[in-house]
């Protein structure tokens, strides 16, 4: 039998369940970023680098939407749920939104039909679609980018100097 999903290490559900923590990275973590998009999204420096990369590809709205959804799911107040949902809808979902994400018609339509009475899960299908897009498309390009390679080198150099101060 397989271990539970969160125990497998490369599962975005661990982040979805609020187990995400932001902390400073070291050289090992920079290398670990290549394991999954989750590792990058869960690390402050990795997230910043990934956002910069997405900005260079004109697709930063994907990670911004993902982060907005993560924040939205932590909302406790019913009045804030409604206002945050409307803001996410206006920013990312509605036609001609300033940061419109690329999701399929049915997902967009479902959200549009239900936005008047939003729930904490109303953006889940869209968030999964954007996550998959980042994981399968943007993330592999990020790992091949000069930006990522320079970041790894910077961390390796910093780590080497820490152990070999005479260099």
C-alpha cells in the first residue's frame, strides 16, 4: 500500500491543508526546489524567484491567483468570504479581468454562476487547473532558466565559502 499523500513529499495537498511554512532557504533547499513546484511555492525565496520568472514570461497572474486562493481559504468571516471572493473574481476570473487567468469555459462558468453565494471551495477547480499549468508548463521552464541556475550557483558559492573560509 502507498503512504498517505502528504507523506509522499511531492504533494500539493500538504500545502492545501495549511501545512505550508515560509522560511529562509539554504543551498540544499535551492536544489530541492527542483523536486516539485510545491517546494518553490512553500519557500519565500523560491516563490520570489518563481514569481520573477513568471513575470518575465508574462504569466505572473497564475501564481498571484494561486496565492490569492490560498489566502482566501483561510478566511473565517462570512462577510470577508464574500468580499474576497468578489475581488478574486474581478481580478482573475471575469471576462477582461486585469489579471485574467486562462481556465476552461466550464470552470469559469461554474464560478460565475456561484459567485453571488461564494464558499471557501468556490475557486478550487480553477486553482487546481492553474496549479497543474504551473507544475507541468512554467515550472520545468523555470528549472531550465538562467535565473534558476544563477540562484543555485549563488547558494552553492555561499555554502562553499561557509565551509572553506579561506576561499
